[in-house]
């Protein structure tokens, strides 16, 4: 496999992981029925705290744009 093909595959895998993690966060927020702090979200989603914060920012942007 050429370097460009490998890089494209890696981008696709990273994108799929990001989508999966975003769905985990949305599901945790939806089913919780209460306010969740960062530790709650980390526990429920098993996502790294740094990555979790970045993904939460993406969700905020997404839902802010839709309004």
C-alpha cells in the first residue's frame, strides 16, 4: 500500500472512531436524565478526558449551528 493510501485509511479509521465517540457522548447525555460532570462522562463513555473535552466542543458547535 502506498503512503497516500495508508494515510487515507488512517483518516477514515480516525473519522469512524470520532463518530463512534460522539455517539457515545450523545447517548450518555440523553439517557442520564440529569446533569453530568466530566468524571461522569468519562466513566460512562470510557473516553480519554482530553479527547472528551475536544469532542464536547464539537458537539456544542454542531448544535449551536443547527439552532
